[in-house]
């Protein structure tokens, strides 16, 4: 993609003139502020203006008067009364300075405890529990009630940090392990900021790389708004082809880039009022083939005060660099080690010699212990069909999902697997990212994944939300040169790997997609 022709690469500037009145209002508020100190500013525009202003101030001379989110002493402190003693004022400054540093220390300790790594300026304090969301940010009771109903007792580390970042009007790029609650980390601030339903056009867009993930995200959003009116729409084929968006109330629109780009072009969907844009599985969205469509969406979301955020379990440096060019004063939040697998998954490598050996090993493993639900990943849709034909007559309730199936067939495959009707689901990478199947006990990489990122996402379908899981990766002679890349991910998440594998040369990994023999146990003349 050409740097200078793409909107994604263009710099974003803040329109100070446009928000001058909000800024003035904020200054007034600051002086008359009698609010409890923990309650945060609700308006992202105001927050942005103040942080821009504060940056300037800091350069001049007064570092300690910077408002630090989570610590609002200076933000709320009154201006000095004319008859006040100068000594008293100096005492106040000293006290404030001490408290400021104490708060920074508390934040640092808390982040260390939860493995939260941040970079950026004026980073908001992480929050400790959901009650604090109400205290600090006036979170509405419907949301807290729904969280309790969903069984969310404690925020996860990514939620503790990313939610305050977004609520304070800062852009964010976040990398946290699979199954660690990233969806709620971006949906919660959107719901809190939107406050109420509106018929004034689309206000938030969530982009997901696959239809299945978009549908799942829409379903999760709906669970979170139970008891509260909001218009949440999933961009379906019908909607993209036939809807009159000017008459369709929509607060949050969830879509794949392809369908959204189509609707923008053909249905003249207006995204100029969008206040929040989330790129979920952002590294996938930045891959060739999708990035052009994402670019069109980013361009259509032309509101200058839009907040963009990027979330994924894998965040390559190239994507980070690209993200920096489109984001404004973003905060970077990394949980644990960047690009690592969830530590609750027991990972194993099994050598099967050749392609023939895979089916034998699989059948043997199922005969010894089949602990459903099991997800089986293969390299492409042809192999998915072949493996399904092999396993469908075995007594293991297998099903298959790949891109050649109709939308309804894909939905049925997912639903049957979710409900337990299917025990073993054979899949291509189409469901490797983001899909949240509760309690997948084992992921089997029947075919070796084509990248370390694909490995992390595939095995991340198990071991979610703190549960334990298992991942088995079968490999043949053809995969040996690529073993080290997966082995590195395994050791980084605490799994043991034989020393000979760790001594292999690290391959500069493009996509490892070898030509594989077809999957069949039938003699050739029978086929
Ligand atoms: N605070 C919480 N407490 C308990 N469960 C939670 C919490 N937050 C999210 N969950 C649950 O954890 C599961 C995984 O969450 P989610 O799908 O958002 O993970 P993710 O980080 O987006 O994973 P992936 O990288 O695979 O997309 C979901 O079932 C979700 O309901």
C-alpha cells in the first residue's frame, strides 16, 4: 500500500478551534469544581483538549500541576485566594507533589501485580474492581447488574487498564492474551460514553475480521445492555444490500470490513458521526486483502474527535508502527508478554512422521480418551472436507466449518458446537480468531499452523477466562524447519520443549503452507 495515498497513513490533528467552547467550559468547571475527587470528567473532547494543553504547560515549567487521572487533587484544587498566606500555598503544593508521586507508585505496583505494561503520556490509573467503575466514572447500574449476571466478579487485567484509558478519552492499542476479556474492555467504555440510545446516526463501529466473530460480538453487546435501550446492529448481507440507513436507528454497528465498505459505497451509509471505532483482531485487519477495506471505513469515519482503538492477542511491530500513524496520543497497553499464548493452556508437540501418520495418531488419541468439545484445525477448506469425510462415520459426532459453506450452514456448525451437539469441530482458520466457545477442552492442530500468530489464536480457543485447556500440535518432517517458531511461543508461556527443538534455527516465517498429501485411509484404487 502506498504511504501517501492511504488515509490510514495520514496524520490526525486535533481541531482546537472547533472545541474552544468545550475547553472554556472545562476551565470554568475546574474553578467551581465541588465534585467528589474520584469522579472523572465524562467528556472525551474536554479530556483531549486538557491533555493537549497540559503537554504544552509541562514543556514550559509546571510538571506537578498535570492532571493525572485517578488522582485529581490538582485538577480540583482551588486557585489561591488573594489573602491566603504564601507559606500555606507552598505547603499545599508540597503535599500535592507527595500525593502525586504516591499515586504513581500505587499505580506502578498495581500494574506490576497484574502484569500490565503501559506506555504513553498521562496514563489513567487502572481500576481495582467494578464498584470503582461506578465511583470513578458513574457507571450506570444496568451495566453493573448485567456484569454480575454474567458472573464477572473481578475485572481482567486488560479491562482494568484499557477501560480507564478509553473512558478518559484517550486512544488505545492493546495486546492481551486470548480469552482475557478484550471484548468487554472495548464495549464497556462505548456503552458508558454513549449513555443512552439515539436516532442520530451510527455512533460506534466495531470491525471484526470474520462474520462469525462479528455475530458473536453483537450477541455479547446485547447481553451487556439487557434492561437498557440501545440500538445494536450486526451488518448482515441483507442489511448491507437493502437497508435505508438514514431511517435505521443504530448506536453501535458491528461488521466485517467487506460488508461495511459495501454499505458505504452502495447504500451511502453515513459514518461521519461515529465517535468510537474499534478494530478487533487488528493485526488480521491490517493484512493484505482486508486493509484496503479497513482503510475505506477509517476514511468514512470522518468525525475529527473520533476515538480509535486496536485490540488483539498478537500485535506485530509492523502493525504497531502502522497504528502509530493513524492514532492520536494513544496509550499502549500490553498484558503479560507481547505475542504470547495464554498460560492456562497445556501445549504439546507430537511427531507423526508423514501425513498418513496424522490420521492414525488422531484415531488412536480419540480411542484412548476423547474429551469433547475438541477443535481440529486444518490448513485449508479442501483438507477440512477430506478430514470430515474420514471422521463422519466414526462415532464421534464430528462436524465441519469452512468458507465454502453457506452462512446458515456456518452458523449451524458454530451453534451445534456451542450447544454440545457436535463433539469435534473440524475447522480452517476462519474460526481461529476471537471465537469464544465455552470450555473447549482441547485444540488439535492437525495441520501445523502457518505462523506463530495463527498458532496463538488457534490454541486460544481453549483455556479461556482463566479455565485450563490443552493444545496438541501434530508435525511431520515437512514442518520441522518451522518448529522453533511454535516452540518459542510454548516456552514463553511456560511449557517444556525438547532441547533439540530449541537448538533449531529460527526461521524467518512468511506463511508455512506446504503442499500436503490428501487425507485418506482408503486405498487409491477405491477413490
Ligand atoms: N471480568 C470477567 N470475568 C469473568 N469472565 C469474563 C470477564 N471478562 C470477560 N469474561 C469472559 O471471558 C471469555 C473470553 O472473553 P473474550 O471473548 O472477550 O476474550 P478475548 O480476549 O477477546 O479473546 P480472543 O483474543 O480470543 O478474541 C468470555 O466468555 C467472556 O464472557
